[in-house]
């Protein structure tokens, strides 16, 4: 049996996690060396023991899955992400903003002072509500725009609605994606292939096309790509193709939009503990060992990438365009 409690929601680990989760979670922060406070700042945290490591429980949800039903629940920064005004006054649209990397980015953006619109599938309303509440608790505008991105008309309307309700648009995160493990090419139906291409390639194309004319100089577009763009798994053929396409799109659009003063970059996560993985994205066998083969020996949590999205969106990141920033626990590329 592996740990099934909620994750520690702060770098100073909760008493509950310390008492109940040390064995499976492998919390190194209980050792004196890991707890040693730096003179000016918070305690150092050993990245190896910061979050749960395998073995994980087998678990399966129908696509697209809910973060709230995962065991353990992912950490999207609900308690732990602290902002400091880095995105004050900014207006962001995040697709797949209900869970995973999108939710971590949405929470961080709001804590940094941005108003945030999120898109998600209607089946994910429960996760999305939590995110909207967290955004509004920061005193920021939180806009919920559910709908299916495989439809061009919806994508165009999504951008128009986001810009209308936020009063503009200067951050776009193309993050939503479909991932389904299939052992052989013969197992990928044309319907599967089409759904993956529509969600992961067409939707960011349609959304970006609608967004660019509305985005002023200084705006930022961020693609969530993957280590799969560089080192594809044999059971993720169609998905990995799309992640390579997302990476390429970030680079070509960065060149094209430089003359408008709009930056375009990518984030390439390694194995991250999100609903995507427990709703058909990984085999049960892979899930039980998830992230165990990385040098850090565990999967990442969405909040561990939140700062990358903030950095790529903020004015301070002004010389980064056409770049892909990775976070993969020591494995993967870039
Ligand atoms: P996630 O399940 O939390 O997020 C994916 C989101 O995509 C869903 O929440 C859903 O709202 C959205 N989505 C899917 N199909 C949609 C559709 N037809 N219409 C509207 N929305 C739709 O999982 P995640 O892992 O956070 O995924 C976010 C991004 O991270 C994806 O681009 C994924 O490729 C990338 N990524 C994930 C991992 C990982 O290990 N989890 C690794 C590398 C890259
Ligand atoms: Mg979701």
C-alpha cells in the first residue's frame, strides 16, 4: 500500500504528513540537515523527499479525470504558492486550468496579481470551481469558460469571451491536452488520432490565431509541451507527435511574433502527478512506479512548475522567446 493522504501543502510540512506519511512519502525534512534554516530564509527542503514517491496505488478514472479524486491529491500550490506582484494587472487565459499544470499556473498567476480565465471540459466543473474560488480569494477576477476545444467555433469564442470578461488579454497558456496510452499503432483508431490532434494541435492553433490580434506588445504565449517531444514513449505515439508539434509551434511563432513584441515559449514537464495520467494516460503498471525512474526518484507535482509559467509570462523574462524550459526530475530534455 502506498500513501493515500493529501499531500503536504506547504514547504513546512504539515504535522499530519509528518506523523502519517513519513514511510511512504519519504519525508527528508524530518532530518536535522534538511530542516536547517538558512540565515535569511525558509528551511532548505530536500527535493528527493519533498513529495510522495512510488509505489502508488492503482487507480483509474474515466477521461478526463478529476484531481480531487486522485490518491494522493496533487499539490497545485493551493497552500504553498506565495506571490509577490510579479503579474500585477495582467490578464491571462489558461486552457486546462482546472487541474494539473494549468491549475498550478492559474493559482500562481492570481497570487502574482493577474486576472485569470480558465477553460476546461464541463465534466471537470468540480475541479474548476475550486480554482475559480482560489483566484477570487486573491481578490482577482476568475472567469470560468467551459467547453470542448476540439471545435474551432468554440475556440474562437473562448478567446473573445475571455478578452471581453477580463477587459483584454496579455497572457495565453495553451496547456489542455489529450493523452491515452495504446500498446501498438494498430490500437490507435482514426477517432483516437483525430481527437488527440484536434485537442493538442488544432486547438492551440485556433486559439492563438484568435488571440494574437488582441495581444499588445509585452504579451506572452506559453505552450505546455513535454519531454515526450524529444524522447517519445512507444505507447504514446500520437500524443508524443503533438508535443513535438507544440515545441515547434512555440519556436516558429516566437520568430513570427517578435516584431509584435509578443514572446512565445514552452514548458516541457517530465512525469507529473496529474489526472491525465490516471484517466488512460498511463498503464496501471506505469502508474504504480510513476516517476520512480527519474534521478530524483519520484514524479513532480504541478506546483513545482508554477514558477516557470510565471517567469515566462512576466516582464522580467523579456529576453526569453522561442525557448523551452524543462522540469523533469533530472531526466528528459530539454
Ligand atoms: P490535466 O488532466 O490536469 O490537464 C489536461 C487538461 O486538458 C484537462 O484538465 C482538460 O481540462 C483539458 N482538456 C483535455 N481535452 C480537452 C478538450 N477536448 N476540451 C477542453 N479541454 C480539454 O493533466 P496535465 O498533466 O496537467 O496536462 C497539462 C499539460 O501538461 C498537457 O499539455 C500535457 O501534455 C502536459 N504534460 C503533462 C505531463 C504529465 O506527466 N502529467 C508531462 C508532460 C507534459
Ligand atoms: Mg482536468
